[in-house]
C-alpha cells in the first residue's frame, strides 16, 4: 500500500457541478438507507462530472471503507489529500484506516502529518501515542500520552 505524505504548495478546491451535486445528494440518501453499493455508484457517476472535487473523493473513501474495499479507500484518500493537502483531518481518517489494517507504521506517519498541520488538535496526541505503543516505542508513546 502506497502512502502519500508529500506536501503540495497550492490547494485545489473544485466546485461540484450541479449534476454531480444531485448525484452526491442521491448517494447520501442511499448511504443513510444502508444501500452502500448504490451510494457508491452515485459517487462514481458524480466524479465523472467533478473528478477534482475533494468532498466527492472523501465520500468515495468513506463508502469504500464501509464496504471493506480498503485499498480503494486509501486511493480515494490520497486523491482527497492531493486536493486538500492542508486538511489534517484527512490524514487522521487515512491513519484510522491504516490502524484497522494493522499497518501501524503508515498510521503513525499520517497521524504525525496531521499533528504538524494542526498541533492544537489535542485528541491526535492519543492517536500518536497509541500507534507508537503498537510499534513498541514505549518511551515515544509515554511522551505523547
């Protein structure tokens, strides 16, 4: 699994087209009703109209994750990060997925990137400590606890 942790100088914020917005809203309804495959289909269609929309890529990652398609979810998070490289919560979401996959090294890298972007977010200290603990870095874990 590849991990993207590079920094990008400029941020790209695409706006959803009206067609992709309709499809996104349909996906939300389907997701809320538990129809994840249908929600996925709507998001994929929406991305054809607005491929560089971060919100669509984030939703895609979440649906893939809920479906257990973790490699696809990681790819979607990578795309979202390309679009919003300064969004620390994207790194935390990606790290949480890595934690589910028992890939503590990549999880730690993502948590640390999030920490560098938003040091004021106190809950991430626990994330880092837990990842360090699972990597047998007890001293590092203690310093973050």
